[in-house]
C-alpha cells in the first residue's frame, strides 16, 4: 500500500545558488532537519554544485538528484554532462521537467532517451509530467499526460519502469510559470489516479500501487497535509520553497506530521 512507502520530498533548486551559497543552504538544512526514517529527502542542486554538496551532506538525511543530463554516455557533445558521469554522485535525476520541455525544446523522444540513459547508469529517473493551462482548458490534460508517461517509459523493461518515480507537475501551477498556489486537491487526485491507471494498464495492479507518484508545483508547508493526504500521492517536489531553509524544513516537518496522523488513524 502507498501509505507504507517512505514519503519522498525532492527540492528542485533550479538554476540558483553558487557553490558558496549552496554550501550555506546545506548547512542550514542540516541544522534544521532531523533524520526521519520514513521520509526520504532529496536535494537537486545545479550541476556545478553537485560534487561539493555531495561531500558536505549527511547521507543519513539527504540524497542527491541531478536536474538534467544528456542521454549519450560520452563523446563529442560540447557542453553536456552524461548520466554516466553522474552515476556515483546522484541517486536520482529529474527528467522532462516542464522548463526543459518548454525552454529547451525537449521532445517526448528526448525525454524517453534520457529516462533510458538514467536507468542504464543506475540512476532513478524522476519523470516530470504535466499539462499547460492551454492544454487543460482544451480538455487535453489527460491525453498530454498519457503521451508523456507512456512515451517516456516505452524503452524500459517492466522491472526497470517500476523503479521510476513520476512527478505530476501541472505547468500552470508552477511558480516560475505564474502559478501562485498548488492545483486543487481534487485536480491533483484526479490526475494521480489517471497516472496510476496508465501504470496499471502497462504493468499491472501491483506495480502501479508500488510505483512512486509525487506532486510538484507551488508546494509550501501549508498545503502539505492536504496533498499528502490524497490517496496515491507518495511525495512532493517543491521548487521555490526548497531554496528557503525555513520553508523546506517546514515542508519536511509537515510531511512528518501528516504521516504520523495517517499512521495513528490506521491503527
Ligand atoms: P515551484 O516549482 O514549487 O516553484 O512551483 C516546482 C518545480 O518546478 O519543480
């Protein structure tokens, strides 16, 4: 059951913080956040700071994610960094974030190839999917998410696909695209249910329950209880709030409290 999984909280720092600033943030997060056995906290700093941050973090508390990488393993691809180069540095990689799809024109096929390259290099993909405002208004949201999920996983074996984390991030609710608060709980619930349905069609009921599906877009501590209380939501992917150590620590704390209240009500 999804309630038994560790809650996954992934902080996407995007293109913010130099090495010094990153180090300060890690220090503050370390001071603020205790070890929670049932919560897995992942930091996604910019590529440049991954190495120093990896040497600084308490690995009992934090894991790392890359925000992106290139799908070829090595060669004449000036300016790129491969998943192969990251394999001993990170557990996870964000793949298909809407900023990459929109600003860097990453197609469904590029995202698919990146997912495959991550898996080939033993890095767990956090596959970001989500519709734009225009697509939602046109009644296309489910189809868009369907295409993003099924294409991205299409070159994986079922065993490989079952390791992938899927992050539902409605583009219209992301702070950098003008969102000021998360999607409504019923909107999140409906789309997460749809994603689990797609996973069930492809990999069966057990796999679809076991796979981790998380929510991102304008996540702040005040919304954590409502979102994590939804059936089928296994974690959160805050962006802007992850750069503020008070806010990020509050999100972790709220996730911890929400989990405790769920465990109490379970018996
Ligand atoms: P936000 O970003 O929390 O600032 O909306 C989330 C994301 O883009 O991953």
